[in-house]
């Protein structure tokens, strides 16, 4: 009797299938749980000791006294500051000599500067700040009446009074009434008066006193309208101060014109002792 071979597959029992399903489901559950735990893991909270960043400001270092003196601009002393600390002093011949030396030192040699020095004999007594203009002129020129009567030359004056402005010139003319008497006075400034008109007036009449600014007097000399040779007295309105407390010689433009005028024959007349200088 022969054998018939047959192949067959042994199927798992129900109990085995159920156990396998349970194990599979448990494995997937654990994987999902682990993934969920990783995704929902809480972010660690900042500790209380951790400080939030703050804004930062650069603080400028304090200046030392040395730094401040270097960077700070020097404030120029004003005339009002100087006068507040001391009483005004009357002008002296030495003041004029010093200003002349300072002005001409930039373009003159040492020998030329020495030649500009004026002799003491050419200076009249300076105003000590107690005089009016009339009283001062009477003191420096007691023989004025005689000089005035003997003067007959046109295009010239016996006395020149130099000031810083036309307004000041008018004030001086009004304040010298007691001294001038019958003397002929002429305004020698540029305000409202043309230089040609002044030249014609000097050519027509005899003038004893001239009061004006150095710029206009200089122009009259250039145009031949004023001859300085008969001049006997040259008075500077030295001590008077304007609203800014400046004297005539404190103003650069006026100072320049004064020294240019002195070069137009005044130096030579002073050295020949025919001309006297006064500081009012």
C-alpha cells in the first residue's frame, strides 16, 4: 500500500493570534506615547536669577580742569570789564607814543621807529578829567585872542580838534562857546557836507578853529583845501567815551586814520616845535 505525501500549513491557534495582536498594539502605543511626550515636552522656564538684557547708555567722562581750559575759548576782555575794576585814567603823552609805536612797528625798522618819537616839548598839559573843553583850551592857549586877531591866512586854521564822529564834533562846538568868542569855527566832518563844499568855504573865508574827524581832515589835506603849516594847536578828544565806553583811539578805524593824518606833515611840525599837541 502506498503512501500519499501531502504538505500543509499549521495555522496558529486563536489564543496565539490574540496574544500577538495584543503585543503589536502595545508596541505601537508605546511609540506614539514617546513621540507625543517628545513633541509636548515643556520648555524649561527661565530661572528667577536670569536677568533680561537692558539698554546700555554711554556716559561721557567728566572733563578735568585742564581739559576745560584747553577746549574753552578765551573770552576777550571788554572795555566795560576793565572799567568795572578800575577808575578811568586820563590820557598821557606816553599813551600816544605807545600807540604810535605799536601801530608802526609792523612796517618800520628800529631806526625809523626812533625817528617817530615826539619830543616832550611838543606836548601840552593833558586834561586831568576835571576840565570842560572851554576851560582846558583857555589853560593851554591863554593868548588865543591875540593869535586869532593876527591870523588872516585862508585854507588854514590855527587850532584843530579831532574827535571820533560828527555827533561828537557838534557837541564839542557847542561846549566851547566860552572860549571861542568871535572866532570862526568850521565843521570838518563828512556827514551831510561834501568835501568840495568844504574846500570852497576854506578858500573864501578865514577860519580860526576846525572841529572834525580825522578821515575828513585827511581828505581836505589831500585835495589841497587845508594847509597845516599855520596850525599851532592839535587837540585830541582823547578821554571821552561813547555808549560802549570806547575812547576815540580804542576804535581801530579811527586810530588808523589818526596815525595816517600824523604822517601828513604833523610829525615834522611837532619836531620843529611850531605845533603843540594836547589830549583833552
